[in-house]
C-alpha cells in the first residue's frame, strides 16, 4: 500500500511520532517531500524560547533543523514562540547557532513569531546577529505568509519580501523613523534601499488585532501613513479585531479611513469590535455563557437607561461609505450580540428601536446580519424579535439572519 493511500489522520500521527528522532526524520525527508501536499500540517517546526529559565539554561524546544539540514530544506512553516518575561535579553546570544541555521530553510513559506503579553519582543533589543538572521529570512525566502504577535519597535522601512500575500499583525508597535539609526542593521537596510529600491509586498489578505495598549492604534496609523511598507492596492480580505473598549470617536475615524482606502478592491470584510460602557454591577463570572462563542461585533445595551455614548453612531462609522458604490461588492460580515440587561420585566424597550438608520446603511452591501439576544426574562423575547424584524424588514431575506439565544439563568440571585 502506498503512503499516499493512508488516511491523513494516520499520516499526521506517524510523522508527529518521528519529531524526536532527528535521524529518522532525515531518512524520511525525501518521502516527506513527495508527501508534502498530504503532510502539510506536520511539515513545520515549532521553537519555544523559555525566557523564564536561568541565563545559563535557556530552554529551546524542538530545533531539529540545526541537526538535519536536509530535512530543514523541506520545511514550509516555522513557528517561533517566546514564553515568559524577558528577564535576560543578553542570554539571546546563545540562540545565534540555531538562528544561523535558518539559512537551511530553503522552502520556507510561512513564518510566525509569537511573543506574549508578558514577553513582548523589542526589536531594538534583539542581539545584532539575530537581527541579521531574521531580516535575511524576511527578505531572501519566498515567504507568502507572515504572522507577528506582540512585537515592539518594528522598523518602518520596508523589510518584507515582495512575495508576501498574507500578513497578520497582533499587538505590533512600530519604531519612529528617526530612531532607525539605533540599529546598524536597520541603518544598512535603509542605505541599501536608497541604492536599490525595495518593492513592497502587495498584500491580498491582512489581519489586524489591536490589544489594549497605549499605542494600540499605531498599526492603523502606520498603514495610513504616506510611506507604508505594505501595498494595499490589491487587498481582497481585511479582518480587524479590536480587543479594547472603544469610547473615543477618533479611534473609529482612523479605522474607517483604512476601510475607505481599501474598499475599491475589498471582497471580504470581518470586524470584531467592542463598544462597551462601564457596568458597575456587571461581573463576568456571573455570565460565563457570554464568553463561549466568537463575537465579531459586540454591542452591550442596558434597556434600563440607554448606554451613553449611543453605540449606533459608532457602528455606522465602521461601515465603508463607498462600499456600496464600488464595482466590487463587499461581503460585510456583521454580528450584533445584544446583551440586554433589565432591572425588572417591565423595562421599556424604546431605546432599542432606533435601528432604521443601520438597516439603511446595510442595504447596499452584501451583508450577513446576525442578531443574538441574551435576556433573562423569557417573556420579553417575542417582543424583541418582533421589534428587530420590523426594523430590518426592508433587507432582503438572504441578507438577514436573526438568531435568538436566551440565557434563562444568567442572573444569580443574591
């Protein structure tokens, strides 16, 4: 029986068991190459840098490509994960040998570097040879996908190969152009770019995650700048996830500027954003079910006194104004999860009725609308359903999806 005839689950388990035997993996390298389309999920290396370990015992997990260059030449994906706070930045010198071995990754197409909230990676503090190794991988390999998470002081000069089509940025902060001289690597890169212009990547897919930091919107500012390291003229898919509570209008204005800039070519738009106000009596432990499923756009309402500021104007600013008139229709995925808190069953629902403006804004878009309602008063559910049915009655049926989820015991009795 040919290996190609084996179930993918069995092949995955087979190759995962071989990771600890580098010699066996090297012997199987040719087979892995032939089976690459089948074994794509396991044909990658994951490196874990444990920054909590003492300086003399920095833990580096699973680095077989330093021992098997032949196997490394078939690797298509590399994950580098840093855990724990960076207690000993100088200890990164010990990583130079494996960093030099990155040149063995001839077929690398997918590179992912993960910091953590407790261990953000400062590019300026990277040891000099490490900067050279990583920059060379970015520029010399025909990467098609790059994922950067929790990295600060990233260079603003173009540093990615023009082959990159998919880019994911999560909590990435950018260095000021005036500070690039701090690193001789970046200075040399800037000089090289003056004599040989670097072609910026023409992205087709861009994922942005903005965490709750002081400069959380620096990525948006960077993309909107006159000199951007990324070409967005052919962007087809944009996913924006805002992980902090937006309370300022200028935040949404920046996001909308980005949406307007790419609306001409965009085919898929995915937004997850929290528009929250303070709930003095709200405790997440009392409502665990609200955290159990993905939310792409969340609005929290309290019908016993409408939340200020009114979330509807904020929501309207997130919708590209020229998307409906574009030659390419935008597939706009919008999920509204209404968390309806009522002090008593007789609370009026008048504050929830002014959604006609939103329905009109969504009409020209190819939109899939889901409204998920949570209420601890079962008797009010039919009224809520009827209200939203009437508000969005002008939308075509295939654009309107109303889902009602009721948490009957989401309030703890004191």
